C-alpha cells in the first residue's frame, strides 16, 4: 500500500523525522547502498520535491510531505530473503533481497513526482522525472505514424491502490510489433523502475522481462510531444508476463499550488511498478487492503 499517500495509510517502521542526524544519515546510507547512482538521484529529487511543496504550498498535507519511513522485514542476511521498505508521500520502495539466490526485486515500487520542475533553495533546477520523460518520448518518437496510432488507440490501465489487480493488458501496441531498436528503447524506459539496483541485477531483471516481450502490451494517452509548458501530461501502461508499469498524470494539484510552478498534469504524476510473477519476491498473496499497510507479514499489500 506504499502507493497511497502517507495521509491515507500509515507507514511501517521508523519515521526519519524522529531520528537523530546521525541515524538519519545511516538510514539514507542504506538506501544509497541499495540503489544505483541514477536511481538514488531520482529518489533524492522526488524527496526534494516533497520538501519544496512542504515549504511553499498551501496544501493541508504539507506537514507530512517531508516525512519518510524506513522498515526492515525479516533479519538482514546474505543467505536468506528479507526486505527494505522506504517511503513517503510520493515514494514507496519495496526491495526484497534474497541472499540464497543473490537477487533483488523492487516490485512493487511507487515513484511519484510533484512538482516535476522546480528550483531548490540553492538555485538549482530540479526535474525528478527528466530521465523517465526523456526515455518515454525516445520510445514514442521512434515509432512510425502507424505504430503511434495503434499505441494511442489502446487501453491505458491502472492497478488501483488498495485493490487487487488482474494486470490486464487490454489493447495497444505489442512487443511483437516493434523493431529490435524500439524494443531496446522500451527496455530502457522499463529500467527506470525494474533497473534501480546494480548493473548485474538490472541485467537479470531486464532479461526476464525481455524474454516474453512480444506478449507485452503498451498503451499511451495524452500529449505526443515532450513539452511541459502545454497540455495535461501523459499516461501510459506497460503490461506483460513479468512487468506491469502504470504512469498516470494527476489532473489536479491536490491543494499543492505554488505560484509559477506546475503542480498538476505534467507536474503531478503517480506511477506503480509491479512484477505479476514475483511481487514481494512471491512472499505474499495479493489481496484487497482492509487496514493499515506494511510489507510481508505486516498487513495486506493490496494494489
């Protein structure tokens, strides 16, 4: 349930706001060790966006935007499976580490952003989803007009938080419709979620996704040009035997209005990544949520 806002669902584990500076640094060091440099930068920028809104927005949720929790499920081990969960308002990482197989899975994981483009207190422009948007449009722009028509006539799906998911593929463009180059661009887009760890783990995850890629269905709606100054943003879904990604622009600021900054559409996005064959490393059964969430052994994971 980490894909629901922290105001709706209480997080498991320790609130970083309750830790000493030394303890907070140690918690973030765990996260940094877990993620690739690129993924850690994305996560840091997402957190910076929440901090920006907490300081400058009129949202009634502003007091929780800067709160993040870290939890371990099971005992850290290099011989058996355990999980690190880290999340806040626009972030929910579930990383299951299995020492017996030397594998890491990040399903399910929620990456969100609001705003998508802002200037932090140091005067630095921050765009947390710049890499995702760039990869998404690199894939879209590689398609022929006929392929784009098939893609945009498809059914963009979303596994709703709090409920079970059938991982429906619906209509759209299939992997079998793509050239080898287009397949590679699609895998690079998928890697923003499935490839958040080291190179070998990423290669293994993408190989598993690539094997049945011809059966994977991609659908897209919204804008067809990467220009965050116009339109309402984009939505897409990627659904296959070993991957499910939903990217959805939120048409509303949720009260997080800041003068001169886009906090809706392009500037407010929720995403979810899941592995239909291996959520939580296949350690829990999918079920609709009935209360507060945790992770394996800590409540129904839901969505």
